[in-house]
């Protein structure tokens, strides 16, 4: 960091601390900028000497009661159009917001910006319980209806996007960030580069995805799923996605649930939890164990094959 850090007198505002933190940040979490921008708008004017857990709690309460919004393109004047979803943020998402600002304050303590003896305001926050064990995944009939609806979409690449999500278990950001230089049609793989965990990752491509990619193939630096209006930005697909769900008569299903569907179908067809974890890029097996009950038939076959003749 080139600029000298401020004195430890508590006069630094939260917004200034966020600025210092992001100038020093070397991580790959692309959502951190958005979350910290939200925090700056909520408590950025408060100094470190003023901020308390009460301020953070009030901000999170407001966030929890507000419907999340998504980018739905731009209007005629080029201004972003943000539409509200019909749900509230999940506990896991709220915890990610808490973790983002907590990282800033912890960094401020370690870099000797926070006053001596300063009480970390996130210590007084209660983390909502994350209910990640419940997973929604498509049945075979739902999957067929959804893919048919995607093929009929006004956005020609929706089918390809959903097909790749269903067959690779990739995250939305990984797919929307793909460029044609990342696609190797000869070996039927897509190179994500680095995941949000910082790990290298390669996505296997099924023949149908390879065919679609060959049809749309563009310049190496171009995005695979670009916005028609602004090719340097990913397409705002949410409206077309919701239309496809409605046409397929599928309710209570998010784009992220395509990742769960990929893992669930693999588990039901004999894939081990280790294989599923490797495909999804899970660092901790605890994340993958949510699919263990679906692999019961595979485990039974394994035990009977190896030890079924014991008496």
C-alpha cells in the first residue's frame, strides 16, 4: 500500500477503512465489492470510535426484511434496471454480509488502524442458523420440461447456459465469466481458471454442450454469454430464466439449484461423494454430505459386492 495508514485515534470512518481494505485485498471473491459497497452505504459515515454492534445489527435487520434485487438490463437512457425478487435473503447470505464487514474490521485491527483496546463490533452479532441441508433439485420430468422451455426461449443461449449448469454443477459466476479462450472443444472441457476458493477448475462438457458451443463460437476474448447491448458484460438472463421456469411449470427453484440437481443426479447414479466434491469444487466434505442419502443404493451395492458372501 503506497499511501500511509491513518493514526489509531478512532477518527477513521468505516467507508475509509473499507477503501483501505479493498486497496490491499488480493482475494478472488467478486461479491465482496458489492457487499462492502452496501455496508458503506449503511454505516460508512460512522467512525471506528462510534461504530458498534447495534449499528451493524440494525443494518442487517433492514437487509433481512428487504427483498433482494437482480439486474434486468438497462433502460433507454442506459441506466440499470433492478427488479425485486419475491423472496427474502437466506440466512447464509446474511452471514456472508456479516463476514465481509468482519474481515474489514479484523484487517483494521491487524494493520494498527483501529484504536488500541478497540472492541470488534462483529463480536456482538448473532449469526442466523443456516439451513443448508434442504436442497431442491429437479426430477427427470422437471428437467426435461425445463430444457424444452429453455430451447424455446427468446434468448438463444439460455438452453446452453442451463445445460452446462446441469451437467457441470458450475456456479453461475463461473459460467457467466467464461470466455471463448477458456473453451476447448477438441477436448470437451471449459477452463474456469480460478474458483471463488482460489482453486483451478476444469469443467467437463457433454456432447450436446459441445455442439451448442460450436454453433455460437466467437473471438477468444469475447464472453460466451455476452449482453447483446454491451458485449463486454454478461447477459442479464434472469428475466428469460424466470420465463422458462413459468413455461415449464416449475416453482420454488433457483438457478443455483441446478448445481444441486447436478450433484443429486450424480449421487443417484453411483458417483461417490469424493467424486461429487471434486466436480463441485468443495474444499470441505461437509458441504457434499447433503447428497449422501441419495447414494444409499450405491453404498448398498458396494457393501454387498465386497462383503455380501460373509456368513
